[in-house]
């Protein structure tokens, strides 16, 4: 489903160093790097600084690009889904070259780190604690506590006026879809970070099971937690991998840092008892309460202890984070994992590499003993934040960069540069019959210089804005259309159909059929004063008590003592502050 937006005419080169001007448009060079997209696509609406008689505004922008290239400094955490061609790096790649040549924006990295075990967050926090100068732009997705620390450093600007002046129509309309978008980063009425938008429902959870194990052991689809326990018991005790050893477990979990994860998640089990840990839930009286101290959490912990005792979950789960916890599944040890609909894209490819012939399938989140089903929802349209340094010479450049992807990448037109992907030979190639393929392993000659042919090289991940740009409603609508057997009619739909595995499509159908189980986090504001002082202590108290109960080091009633200590140690005051914020934000 698409909205109708204004488009500006494609800017064309007419002579060298001389331009023929039309209202609100200028010219654009069309020099392409080797193996790069073929042309500069249409530039969308730019509500930037007024153009001078030369067609170039005060920032050096001619309506399409900076006439003299400008530099944006930043830092980067490379995810495990980042793959490069031989010879390319985060600092030197096809996307970086394209954006410099076509927008005049040259991105420079102060440092790049492989983002495992929270390395990116840790490095950012070390910079803050040592008072280091921050780069022009910091993009971050993850805990809001780190976002708040960045804001509180005083190094970043209010981006409200920048957004109002420079954001294109598509970016603004997408932000407006969710009235709560700005709430986490508003300080005294000022918007302190730009939202990175995500697809709606993209964060929602499904249960993934090893379908080859299910078939081998003749197991039925689980509808309840009790049904899942039967399945996990079979996975542990009936040698599903056929190696003659008792070396398999039921469920892949990683709760080293939190009990509400984006992968190898366990928060859904708390949802089966009516609560959601690590967030603020609305009670029957309309007040907000912290889910981690709800009586339902005690029931979930008792269940987890039983699972640990029976070997349904690994004794190493408490040492694993969300990503490393998923390796129980991808290495072939665990038969179940709870995570997002797109896990077939990553990291389930590792399962297929590690266990040839393995099959997986998505199932609905099971119900608890009283019929309750609950799963985290996250923010339905935001999946990260972009902070702009007060001293950045071209603070508006980040928004122009993002506008470009909204206008040209998010939902490209037929015949446009990004119709099939970002760059031919990278994330797509054309077969002799004219059809498009995204299979580098099958067609190595069409995807030259691949370092790892089991993974598609997708340059869009190199962008400052994580995945270029995403229109919130587009993904779910497209996946349901594909799932219903309808033929794709737009380039985005065709790309989605080409790259998304059938298991991914089926999982998204489950998400939409089960969307009413989503449990919203009602606190979307900045850290309260007491949170800033006490959060680390309180989180440590919670996590240690949870872990001791699960591992049998403390009795289950230790939970009640922990709740009282949590309240006395600042939790009660935080609860008041959270509800004061909620009352104010609800007006």
C-alpha cells in the first residue's frame, strides 16, 4: 500500500561547470563508481535552506547534492549480518562511493568495531566516561539508557528544527504514523535525536522449532506451554539428531544481560503468566507497574527452574546474550528458539551450514496455564536513533542522506536504479533470460569477488541509517500479499518475494494473526532522575535474583524479598516518577 507523494524532476547534466536551472531543481553529475548503481535516482522533496540565484543554498546543496563534497564523521558497530566483497571494507565500499559521488556526502569513521558482546555500546560508553569528543553523527539501536547517556553528555543538538526544515515528506509521514515516536528523546520540549524507522510488527515474536526433529519424533504443534514442554522433553531425551548421545536441549535461551531479548528470548514465558519483564505494563487500575516485579514473573521463574532441572535449557544460558544464545539453535543443539519473523534471513543460514538437511518452521507463541499469551511489541515504528553533534558543520546532511533512501530505496519505482537491489553483482544479478537472481552460491560468475558465497552481500547495511530507509507499513502488507499467493506488482514486492524464504513469509502471517498478544511498554519517556541514579543497582538486583532462582541457588520465595528490596532501593520512587510522566504524556 503506497501513499502519493510529490516528486521532483530528475536532475540532468547539460554541460560541464554550467547549469540550466528550473524552479527547485538543479543539475546532477552522473559519474558512477566501478560496479556501482548506474545513475543518480530522482531526488525527493527537500525542505532545506532557500536556494540562491546560483541554485545552491547556504549549505552548498544544489537540490540534488553538495556541490563541494562535505564530510560526516561517525562511528560504527558492524553486525554479524554484514558481508563484504573481497577488497571492500566499512570505510571503502560500493555504497560509500555511491553516496559520495551522487550526494556529495563523504562518510568518515573515527572507529569501527565488530559488534559482538555489546562491543559498540561499550566503546561508546567508554568515550562518554572519558569525555572524548563525539563524531558528527552517532547512530544507535539498543537500550534507551545508552541513548539517554549520549543525550545527557551535552554534545548533541536539538534536532527538531532540522527535522522540520529538512525532512522529506515520506520521512515526516512515516514518523507521524506513531504519536509516541519522539517521546523517548524529548527533553524540555526539545527533540534530541532523529528516529530510525522500522517496519511495523518487525520486532514481534514467533516460536521456531526444528521441523525435522518434530517430524522424526512424530510431534504435534504446540498450543500451550504444557504442549511445548512435551516437545522439549522429547528433544532432550529421544535423540532427535540421531547421534546416539544425550547432547540436545529443548530451547535456546540467552539471559546474561536481560530477560527481554530480541532473539533467544524468554520474555514470552512471562507473558504466559500475564506480565512482561523489563518494561512498564498497564494494570487494571490504569497505573503503570514494572513487569519484572509482577507476581506473574515469580511463576515464570519457577517454570524456568523446572526447565533447567530437566535439561530443557542449557546451564550456560545465563552466560549467553541474545546473539550467542541463538547459537544453541544454529549449531544444532537446541530444537526451539523464540525470535523474530526474519530469522531465516539471519542467523538460520548458519543452521543450514552447520547441519545439512535441517529444517525449521514457525509456530504461534503458546498460551500459559490460564490461557494467557503475551509477547513483547517494542516500538512499532522505531528501531534506533541518530544523534547529531552540536559542532557538526553540516548537521542537515544526515537528514538529506536519509531522505535519499526514503525517496529512492524504500519503495523504488519500476525502471529506477534500485529496482532490483543496491548494486548488480552485489545483492542482485541478471540471468541470461533477463530474470533476477539473488543466489551467489548458485551463480558465482554473476557475483564476482565474493568472500563467502553462503551469504548475500547487501550494501544497504553499510548505510548510516542501518538499512537505508523503511516505510513502516510496507513490509507487513507485502509479506501478507505474498503469503496469500498474490503476484508481486512493484519492485519492492518483487525484491521481497525473491529474497524472503517461505518460512519467513509463513512466520509473518503468524505474527499478523497473533498480533493481539503484543504487550506494549507504556513508558516511552527519558530516564527519570531516580533511574539515572539507581537503574544499574536495581537491574543487578533483579538479574542476580532471577538467575539464582533459575539455577536453584536461591528458593523461589527469594523473589518476594527481592521485590521489597527493589522498592526500598529506589523502585518505589521510580514507579511514582514513571506514573507522573505517563499522566503528563497522556494529556
